[in-house]
């Protein structure tokens, strides 16, 4: 991959890349049940790729650190990142197959997802340390939980003193205190924040800012200034896949660009809502110009 030399990035994403295999159906099947689907499509995804593309579309100079297999799915994902202007010089190709996600989406926009990590679990602490200068110079470092926890923690430890470290704790799982201690901003949804012990617990472990995404209810911010609510941006969802990723990418980009937390959050809520209007994760991620129009109206 081409060298990023001494470029300073607004947002560096350490995370996953998956090829999403998506089936639409009138409703999601119950355990043991078979339902008929209306159509099927493949789309680029993985929380890391989605959030990197979201940050880039939001106007941030963005780099992605992750692993892809030496297969057709890997080529597809690499091309998608490049097309959206994401720097891929820290992407490695490995012998494991590229990650896949099997996604069912119902007509009311809900989804159920099975992720097969593949190459995403081939990334190691050594790989992360090779990109020390890229990570330490970033304005914002954004990670999720679809790569090994040890890799996420090491990335946060390598962040520079002026780097804002954002963790999107998804998929939901319990996290070691040592990891939470190196996070500045955490962005769980309502289910994830419960699993992590609640807002106060996270703050007591050293996370300065907790942002709970609440879907159609907007978002809640808890920081040193107290607790506040960010109003929702009303839409009728078509497909909620990738909405949280659009939110995180926009939040990271706006903070990296120097926007206030309040303005960044408003933009992120709008981005997440707009992302529910189109099928698929990457296809639905809005451009900054689209969000800006809504902010000004």
C-alpha cells in the first residue's frame, strides 16, 4: 500500500472490514423458522470500514487500519475505501478470508446480524505498533469491538496527548477497566450502556464523556457539565443498518474539525437518521453537505 509519510489525519479508524450479505424479508424469522425473502444484495461493511467512510464523507481526512483477506471480498472493500478518499496505506492483506456479515432486514427496517470475523482477527498488537506515528498524530482515534480487544487497547495507548480517543463499544460485550481507562468518549447504544454497568459506572472508571445513542429518541450526553438530551431528527426508517456507524463517523469528523460537542452531536444525530433512509450500510452514509443542509434548515 502507498505510504502516508508524515500526513496528519483528522480521523484514524482502527477496526473491521466485512462484506455484508443482506437479505430483505417482510419480517425476521423466529428461531427454527424459515421465511421467504424479497431480494438479496452484497454491500461493503464492517463497523471500521463504515465509520472510516462516514468520517471521510463528513469532510475529515481519514485513514483506516485493518486487515483484509487476499480474496475478491478484500478487493471490493479496498476499492470502496479508496473510492471514498480513505487512506489505505495501513491496511494489510492476510491469508485468512475477509470478514463477512450475514444480515436479515425486515420491511420495518429492523435487522439481525451474524458476523464471521475472518481476517479482522488476524490483526495483532505488533501490526498496530508499526503504525505508531499515524495513530499518535491523529486528531481523533476511533475504534470499535470487531477486532481483538488487545489491539483496540494498544491503539488507544499509542494515541498522542492531543488525540481524542473515541470507542464505539459494539458489538456489545463486557470490557476490562484497563481499556475503559484509556478512552475519552464512549458511544454505546441503550443495550450496550446497560451491559457496561450504566453511565455513572463508566464515568467512575475514567471515561470523561458518555454519549448514549437512542435511535428515534436522539442521543444523551453525559460529561463534566452534567446530562443533556440531543433531540432526534425525525424520519421513517427503511433500513437501520449502519446508522450507528454514520453517527460515530460524523461525530469523530466534526470534533476533529474543531466543532463544539453540541454541534458535533447534532450533526451526528442527523447523519444517523439520514442513514436509515437507504438500504445497506455504506450506500446510506450521508455526505457532509446533506447534513449541513439539514442543520441550517
